[in-house]
C-alpha cells in the first residue's frame, strides 16, 4: 500500500495540480485564515463579485446534472493532514454542499491513510507540492455553498484572462505566494464553475468532456465564456458538435448561444446544427414531402410517411410553428393532380377495351381496386391536412362540383366505387361537427350530388370501414343535413326514408335527425318567426 501511494504522489509532484473540497462555509484554521487587508504584504487576497446574470429565458432550462468527479490527480495532491485534521472539520448543510469525503473519489480513501502513516518520509515531496499550489481560489454560490481550491496560479492565469487580472503578484505576499487567495462571489452554477477550473489542468480536455457528457459540457461552456477561458470554449464546442444531443440539451445550448458571444470561427459548426443556413422557408419543402408521399408506390411506406408528415403539420405538434410553413397553393395543386388521376381511373374502367395492345397494358398494371384506393387515400389525407389548418373550404367546393365523377359512380363496380364515399364521409363529418364553414349553396350542392352515392355505398363502408367509424358518420351526416334550407332537407330526408325502409341496416340510420327536421317543419311552435 505504501509503495503504491508513494508512486501516486511522485507523479503528482511532477505535474502540480489543484485540489478542491466543498464546505457550507470556509472554516477557520491555521491553514485557512481570513483575508488580510489589501495593505498587508503577506496573505494578500482578492475578492470579486460576478456581474448579475441576464434575465432568464421565457422557457426555463432543465437543471444541469451535478456529478462531482474531480480528477484523481487533483485528489492525490491533497495533504492527508488537511483532510484528517479535526481542525479542518466544519458543519455541513445536509441539503447544500456535499461532505468532504463525497467531493473526492471513494477509492482515494485508502491512499490517504497510507500516506499519513509514511508522512515523515514524504515531507520533502509534500513541501514541493505545497509550493506549486500557491493560490487558494474560493467560489461562493448564490445559495451559500462554497468551494475552496488550491491551485497553481500560473496555469490559472495563463488559461483565463478573467483570473489573470484578479490574481495578485507573488511579490505582494513577500515572494512566497503561499498566502494568496482569490474569492469569486455570486456564482450561479457552482459545480460547473469548479469543473471549468479543473478543465484548465486537464491535459486531454476532450477525454474529460467525453466522460462528463453533453449536459455538463454545455454548462462548462457557459462558464468558460464568462471567465474568458478560450481553450475551454474551443474544447467544449468541438466536443458538443461531434456528439448527438437530445431535445433538452439542444434547448440548453440555444439559451447559451443567446446569452454568450463566441468567435464565429470556433462556433460555426455548432451553429450549422442549430440554425437553418438557407434563407427559404419550409413551404416548398412541405409540398415536396407531401407530393413524394402521394406519388409513392409502396403502400406500407406511404401510410407510415403520411402519419409522420401529419404529425409534423399538426397544430398540437412541438414542431408546428405557424401557418407560414404551409403552402396552400402548392397543396391544392397536389389535390387537383390526385383528383384528376382518380377521374382518369374511373374513365378507364368505364371504357371498353378495343384492342389487344390496350388489353395487355391493362393486364400489366396494378388492379383497379388498388389504384383507386391509393388515390382516395391521398385525397382523404390531403383533406385532413387542409382541415386541421382551417383551409379546407375550397376542397369542399371542388368536391361538390365533380358531376362527371358522380355520374361514373353509378356505372362503376361497387367493389371500388365505395371509395368515393369514403372521401364524402370525411367531408360530411367535418360539416356535421362544424369544423368547416361553407356557403349554403356549396353545402346544398354537396348533398344533392354525393348523398345518394352515400346511401348506395353505406353497406360497403360498414364491411370495409378502413378506420371509418360509421356511428360517427351517421350522427354527423344527419347534423350536416340539418344545416340545409328546410325544403332541401325535405327532399333528402324523404329519399333516405324510402331507402332505409327497403334496405334497413345497409342504409345509414338518420332517425334522430329526421325527427328534428319533422318537428321544425310541421310542429307548430309557440313563437312565430317573422319574415
């Protein structure tokens, strides 16, 4: 044990390092005396108050990780008599500063005991160490905690312009320098400040930062900026740029860049990950993504991408910023393209095959059911995007005017024509819930065109719902009907009544809406409406 301890101390003596320990307050002892007046030639001290911090950002940062991990080399330089002497013990705040033992690695306990047993043989080496650690740095947090660090002033002043202007010359202490002390008050993040000072004595800063992690590196970066520790700034930015961040760490980093100023040459790579370099917005990119989804050929991948893009464009999404990122004109161009493709498919199905070449071309393509389903899914998805962003009125108007498609619906196979009613169902539900406000003429034209196809296809929608809730459809289809003028309601409710009487559950149940219409139309009210 003694041989191992001697080896550790000799290595430490070859490279003077600082040490630190945390206290609730700095205790009085022969080795830690209060600062003498500035006029004293021995024990000169400098006390400086940090400038008040800038106002906190609107969204508070999550607290940084506080893990005490002093370097083993720093711990090896601590005089065991300082740790074990009863005169060094002071009350510790159980909720504040960690105990002295916790400020040091636990595995260093055994070497301290061994060194104490061989202290007479090591006095010479310890004297060299004490002469190298010629400055005591005292950091006081705003919460009352304090950290004292014995350091090599040459390394401290050579690393930080902030401390270079604070540390008194060795001549001010009679040439010995052992009584010099610097105090920094009002420290916000005591742990990060201590670690920034420790980083000055680390030969391999990147390895230290890799052990510390991104969150602690960001905290050290902010302290390094405040004390003008250039090597620390460069090392932190180099490490942070090279590793992944989570969203919380990204927000912390943005707040640091908002409060601190860094040289562009050292921070440009990190800024490239934080900020979009191109000046154009997301409008064109959004249209490109949606167009890629609608033109995709893999059904599974297309559905997954639809879900991804919908989440990004949703108002409740954390990625949603404002409406400026949605290009209405571009979206309606995609809508018209999909609608034209759907009309062409129904025309293709209605036309007879006239020659062998056309028959072979048709046989090589995908089945009509699959192609129609793809376009209806695209149109329904586009309607959901437009509806969620309150720009779907034009969609309803265009769908209400599809006279050619309505005519072909009656001639098409029921195995895929019901896909058209799936689009109508989305529109009817939105109208019934009041999520979209269209003129009365548009609503009337929509129902007169697509209400009968809905009655014909309802049985297929029940069997092949594809996520459609038919109960919600029935309720909102009736509510939508009730928004029409009463004489329009009458013709449509009579048509429904006849259909339901002959087809039963193969027809939507609009009984509740029918009763409301009947009462409004024929039951005399006690209040007469004036014309």
